[in-house]
C-alpha cells in the first residue's frame, strides 16, 4: 500500500518575507551600501526573474531557454519611479502566492514529485539568502526593525 504524503506543513513558513518590501520607496530601494554589490531594487528584480523561471518548472512548463544566474541581474540600478517599485513588489508577491499554493498542495504521489520538491527547496533557500541581504541593507539604512523589535513588527497590520 502506497501512502501519499502531504508537505503543506513542511513549507508552511518557508516563503515568509518578513515584510521586507513593506513601505519600499526609491530612497530605500536604490542606495548601494559600501561593500555591497547590489541594491534592494536589483535584488528584487533578480528574485522576480529567477522565480519566474522556477515557477514555470514547478507548473510543468519548459522555459523558452535556460536562464543563468547572471542573466537575472539585468535590471537598471534605479527604477523610473515609485510606480515601478510598486509593480515589482506586486509581481513578487503574486509569485510568492503561487509558490505557496504549489507547496501546500504538493503530494508524494504526484508526477515529478522529486523535481518539484527540489525546486521548492532551492526556492526557499534562495529567497532566504536574498531576504537576509535585504534585511541587512534596510537595517543599515535605519528603516527595518532590529531583531529584538521583530515580534512586535511582524504582528502589526
């Protein structure tokens, strides 16, 4: 007898963004801090492009071409305005919503389970790495809570 395992609880908080894009403005998104190769705007666009490719794979589509890590860093360093930032954040949030839906319905008896599971793990790790960068950049700019302030910050809204 084969028992199908559900993985909803495994990925339950793996795609939490800790509100890193809340209140994102040009003043926050564009500075390049000393010793830091990219700004928040560039990281956000990298995440969108990379996740777009990963979502295609998760949804069973074949991307038009293999995308390399370097190809996802193609956006300009500065957005044209706040509208661009809002649109990018919205696109990112839509992607995360899709990823959460896929992760919550993943079952060990579905076709391509192993590759989907691996993609989800890679996505969670990749997102975690870049969210850490963004949190550090925002803290250096003085517009993100310090660790001891996080519980209260995350409860707000």
